[in-house]
C-alpha cells in the first residue's frame, strides 16, 4: 500500500517548502529601504524590480517543473524490497568516514591553533573563532569526509525504520550529531548540524498517523516549531560567537541582535546575489552548478576554473568583500545559477522542480530512491534563499554515497528472498497497511 499524503505533513511538499523558506525573505528584502540595510547590515541595497522578477519567476518555474512531474502516472506496483544485507554495512562505512573526517579535522586544529585557542571558544571569545577560521585547517578530500555524515543519518534513519539494531544505530547517530555541534561551535558552521538533524527527522517520520495521534499537531505545526528552534539554536551560538564579546555592552538585547543576524543571513544573501549578477553578468562556464567538480582535488590543481575560463574566482569574492558586508557573503541559492546560465537558468529551475516532484512522490510511496534522496533534497530546498547548497562542494560526498547506496540496496531478488526487506519488520508492514 502506498503512503497517502496527509494534511499533517503539508509542509513536506517541495513547492510548499521552497515558498515557505524563500517568499518571506524575498518580500522583506525588497520592501526594506536602503537605510535599513545600512543600519542593520552595513551594506548598500542592490535589489530592485529586476531582482524581484528574477526571484519570483524562478519560483514559478520550479512550481511548473513540479507540475510537469505530475504528468507521469504514479507507479501501481508495490514498493520494491530493499537488500537488507548491505544496509548496515553502508551505514557503518558512511559513519566511520564522517567520524574519521572529524577526528582528522580536530587534530589539524590542535596542531595549527593549539588547545588554548580551542578552549577559548567555549568562553565566548569571538577572537578565537576568527583565529580558527583564518587558520584554514582543512585538507581537501580528507576533512570533506565529515560530509559523509549526511548519508550516515539517512541510512541510519532507514535502519531505524526497518527496526534493525536501533540502539547501536542511535548511539552512532548521537556521536555524529555531537561532533557536528562541536564543529558548529568551533568553526561557526551552523549548517553542519542542520544538514544532519533535518534528514534524520524526515527519515523517522511516521508515514501515516492514526486518528487522535498525539503527534498530529506537532506534524502540522512542524515548520513553525522548526523556525522557532532555528532561532533558539542560532541565538545560542551567537551568544558565544559575537554578542557576549562585542555587543553585550550595547543597548540591543541578545534576542533582538540574534534575530537581526539570522534574518540578515537570508536577506543579504539575496542582495549579494543580485550584486554579483549585476557586476559579473554571465560566467563563461558554469561554476556554481559544477562547484563540486571544480573543487575536486585533482581538477582544482590541474584545471583550475580561473585558468580555464580567464575569470578570477577571487574577483567574485572581492566584490562581496568590498561592495558588501564581509560578515555576510552568501550569494543566495537563486542568483548563482543566473551567473551560470543567464536566462536559461529558468529551464534549470523547471528541471529542479520536476526532480523534486519525482523524489517527493517516491518518498511518499516509501520507495528507496525517495527515502535516500528526498530528505537530502529537502535541506537544499529550505536553504534556497541563502546558498546554492545541492550543487556545492560540501554536498558532493553525500551525493556520491547516496547514489552508491541506491545501487547496492535496490532489490533485484524475488519477493521471497530471505535477505530482502520492504522497509523492515512485520510490525512496520502492519503499520503501513493501516487505513
């Protein structure tokens, strides 16, 4: 039986998620006067009628792509079974790679900045945070292993859905999330926690809810509860990162300061994106769509984008450092693709909407492709107003491991094969068949 869409999870719909995550900031960013930009974020306003048209038509093209995905008939066959024998090893491998990446990263930090600087971050020393970021203690292709944690939480969530070895899986997931919190605290990389928590949360959602379930209201209000949790999470980190050391003596409260900073990351990202598009126009070769490729260790040395195209990536960064606030340098997840493709970016967004639609349907139907990819895609959808997440270098390890997992887990044996499992235990199957 296919899982039915229900009103309690209305926010899981890709078009709904994109509109909820972007429209409030698009409208606010365009309505705010330039004086507010100067006062709140020390930046000039570059958004105008052109940028409003670009962003809104982008959302419409995404919705059109989703609508086109509905033209294909939904599958009437039952969800294929999953080859269980590969599931736990894949989870353990992805978790081990991520944990190894974190350990290497911590060793490098201790070598480059010392234990005293690391400890200073726990005493609200914002200078320590900046010193750590300037140290740049990363090894391309090695410390990037931390990003396998995204695949680990999705595969771990799939194991939890099947009812297999829940306790050790939960322990490993707890370790991964704890390490991501440490990374967010030391490296000021708050996305590291979000990109684990959200996929794990989606993977552990109950596919259907009995009438009167105590989780109904929670599911219905999930976007608003999530926004409140994000604000509290962000405020807690801002207390240690900026406010206590620099702004606590001022007249602005921590709560007001944190809200201004949080909204600023999304509003200035749109502003920065329009600034870059106005200054640079069309890039000779796509960069942001293929960032994962240009940043591969071998490619970045043998075929650097700057030399291949004659366009300096440093110049793009200089535009944001000189003409914007260097504390807010995100380019949004919309305008970079206009830099890559010009007006043809609208076709790119139609494709993205269609892909999100197929993944969402597969997720609802409990099919392997949807379970593996939609929780990951969902992070990119809600971060669309801030960064081009899904085509970034940080997303590449997760994409690779999830595709590998899909081909290894996709069932090919007869239904009666003992090593196969449809998302799990008999009790789970009974739950799926509830009206």
